[in-house]
C-alpha cells in the first residue's frame, strides 16, 4: 500500500511539473506575453488533460517563483518583472549543458499541438490520397532496387530522378535545365534553409513578401539578416517599390512565393514576372522562387515560373511535391544555374549528405505514373469543393478575404474588435487550430488576419470547426 501511495504522489508531482513547464514554455515562446492572462484552471486542465487541482498547484508554484501574479477574482497573469526564461534555466536538470542561442519556428509551435479541428496545417487530407496504390508501389520499388537501403544517394540527388525531372520541366513548361542544375531536398523548407545559409551572411539585406511563409521569416532571422518587406496584393507587387529597394538597399536576394501565395493565395501576373527578372539582372539580386502550390489550381493553370524567363542565372526555383503527392516522402527539387548551385551543394553535404535514396526512388516511380497524374486532376476538384464549402460557411460573418484560384489556404481579415491572440488561445483550448497573421508578417503587425487551411480536415470536421471558430470569435469581441 505504501509503495502505491508513494508512486501515486510521484505521478502527481510529474503531472504538476508538466503543467508548470508548459506554462513556462508558453511564456518563453510568446504564447503568453507580459501581463497576459493565463487560461483559467478549468480550461488549462482540459487542455493538458489533467485534474484541476494539479493545474491549481502548478499555478501556485508559478506564483511562488514570481513568474505569474494573481488578481482577486480575475485569475493568474504573467508577471512583468520576471523572466520565465531565467526561471526555466535555473531549474535543476540531469544534463547541465545549455545552448547559447534560441532557435524556433513559430508555425511549428502551433502544429505540434494535437487538436481535433486542424486548420493550421496546409497539408492534404490523407483520405484524399491514393494510399493503397502508394503502398503497392513501394513494394515494387523494393523489387526493382533490392539494394536501395544498402547505399547512399549522391549529395545532389539520384541521377535517374533528376534526369526525369529535367524532362518533366521541359515537357510541362518549356524550361531547359540540366540534371546537374537540380538538387533534391527534403522538402521546400530545407531548400530555403540551404539558401539562407549559403547565399547570405550576417548583416545582408533580403527582400521578403509581406505577408509570407512563416518559417522562411524564422530561417532568415536566424541568419541575422535585415529583412525588407515587400507588400503583395491580389494584383501582385508594387514594382516601383521593389526597384527603389533594389537600388538603394542592394539586397542579396528576394524570397518570394508568387503562385497561390502562402498565406494569401495571390498569384503574381506574367508581366510582373518578366519585369522582375529584368530588375534582378540589373541590380544583381537573386530571386528565390518558392513554388509549393503550382499544381494545385482550380481553373486555368498558373503563369510560367520566373525561372522560365531567366537567362542570366539570377533565379533559384524551388518546386515542392510533398504537399499533394506523398507528404511522408518530403521530396522537393531546387533548380539553379551552376554558379549558385556550386555555393549551395557544400551546405547540403554538411546538412545531411543527401536526401534518402529510398524516398527518391519511391517518388520517381510514383509521381511519373499515369495513375498519379490522373489522381492530381481529381484532387484539384476535391480541394476546390472544400474551399467553396469553407467560404460558404464564412459568408454569415463580416470577415473579408479574396477567393484564391489555387493553393490550400484562405487569408482572412477579421473585424478590429476581434482579438486574434485571445481567439487563438480559446480555440486551442477547445481543440481548434489556425495560423495567426502576425507570424506571417516580417514586421509582426498583422494582428487582424488569420490563415485557415481547408485541405487537411474532412468536410464534416470542417463544418463543425468553422461553426465553433465563429462562435468563439463572437465571444472574444471587444
């Protein structure tokens, strides 16, 4: 009996510590800022799946440590005079080594929370993918390449796959590219990371869209560069602003997501693509073109990539297939002319010495099969229907957005009287996730915007998730 009692007490202390740690981590990572109110004991207990008394004891410990303060009948608030990070570092650990740097992905902070209504993940519902076909295909790959697990790929990627992709770019878009000008990466985010580490250095200037893909901001900030925001609108960019910045700031590169842009869904028109390539050549600014959603269109196909118009080697083209082919394979390709590729390859070698050969072989034979190409056409229809359903459900609100012609997201402006930070807190407490606009803004100011992804959850979940989201938004109106 005594052993059981001691074990139970130990388990309660572990649970209490886990709540304590979760609060400190949330404060450290910016989920709760100074003077912000913490979730109620009831809400936090539901979020952590623990007893309310466990949460109360954790809050009392936070109060004793000075990390939070309490207001009578109001709740617990983050203290202004104390740093949660310093308390975290003062705790006793088995391993005492500490990192001197803080690296984080704000989008990943949201994605790693398990929720029932996932509208922050810009991924395809697994139920929409031909999983049985892929499974059979994997078995065939092992029959064709029995030694595939016994060797590495080259740093650049499997030569057969790169040759197939070179032919694909020529047949589909008239782009002439040699296999040696292609680099296989583990997702587009690795490609951005390689570029940020190989082509810019501390203090360099980088043009970046506003808003943009949140992890791209985090990756460039990690390199300690100066980000120069460029507004993107439904009609594209302000080219006069871009030319002024290129002339006066001399940026090393311009990171862009010009086709069904993440998060807005906007697409840069052809005339601007041609003009921007000319500006890049004139001012020697590298254009980094991130084409994640190129094949996810609902009407006419999108314009040809910037890479098509580049004759002087100032464009790097990133094409990701992991969003809609087989997310678990994480296959993307980076295209660049030799001078730039020669700077990127050594960083790739240091990073992982090459993307796994098995995933490349599976992708090669899966993607270029007629069955998969037929499925992509059907997938566009299914995604367009989900987008239309989400828009229909949102028509009852006074929220504003521009309906995209492709991609996986809606970029929505909420009324000024809706506090998005509070909306996110309450949504997460009720198992709903979305992306707050602020983390997509290089200036960290877009407080009235959110990104909703319509691609990952089922239609039934989508309807219920939107219904709950609207109800919570009404509750948090100021």
